[in-house]
């Protein structure tokens, strides 16, 4: 048996994916089949990173469920590069609500709808120690922070879960381009080289050397957004 046969490496889901059900549980000589239900989610994007992150988050939180994920592109209703926490959250919620609204006109029968939106804002607690050698021009302004919001919706009238990712600071080289009107992904391409980073490792992957990549970054936020759905006896 080759190493590849012993440890197969399945291809990650792209626009539509289904993870296999768990194997039957075996104890001693008795084999017990696990009951598997199917959950369908629609992600308000065709970005394969967002789809894969959402699918994996649902699989982790609902381990006995076969999760099928589909991506449908819808507008966010906010600027292409959101520039505040509130605007970024509104973009994620708008995407989730719109894709759920459009669900009735598609053949896809979903159980959950997911919106993910990345944004930046200025650090309101920014302080800078100045001396004659390090003083910054006023045009540079406060440091920019990058983050994303994930919103998960159930059926109309049901629950909504939302969570924000961790926050990190952008280098001033990138921040200057974003302030000049570029989206963060385009600014990353200028500063770091390459292209289409939004569908690859993203800014967070470039800055951490892929210790944290964009998929893992989004995945944790979707997991946290599922807390209300995994705790039905609690109020959120």
C-alpha cells in the first residue's frame, strides 16, 4: 500500500461540495451505524474559500450531519471595501438575508444561509510615540485594522447567529492603498505581488506566512456564529 492509499487526500469543496458521512462506530464485536441527517447551506458568495470555510464549520458543529454547501453570488449593499465595523457587519447580514430571499426562486432547498464580509477600520485607540526621527505625516493617519463578520440565518422567523473574526493590523504600505480607494485584496497584490489573493490565502495568510490562512480565519467565525443554533435552550 502506498502512502497515498493509506492517507488519501480528498479534494476540497469549491462552489458545491458534500462531505462524506462518518464511518459506523465499532465497539468490540458490535457495529453501530450512526444516524446521518443532511444539512444544506447556501453561502452568499461563489468564493471557494468562503464556501469551504462555511462547510467545514458546519461539519465541526454538527458532526453527525452530511453537509452540502452551495455558493450563490449576491450583492452586499455596502461599498466594495467596507470601512467600519458597522458597515462590514451590515454587508454580511445583507448578503445572508438576500440569498435567503432568493432561495425561493431556486431549486436549492437550504436549511441555513451564510454571509461573510471582510472590512477594515481605523484603530480608535491609536497612539503613536513621536520623536524627531519617526514623526508621521498627517496623511498616514491611524493604523488600519482588518477583520471579517460572519452571519448565519435559519428559516425566516428563526434564529440569527453572528460573530467577528480576530483582528489584525495592516502594514502602512497596504493601508495607504486602501485609503486611496483600493480593495484590500488588490492592495495586497500590489504590496506582496501575485493576484486573486481573495480566493487564496488572503491578507492574513500573506502576513502570517500561512500560519493562519483565509479559510481557517473565516471558519472559526462561522463556528462561533453557530452557537445560538447549537444551544437551543438558551436565549441569544
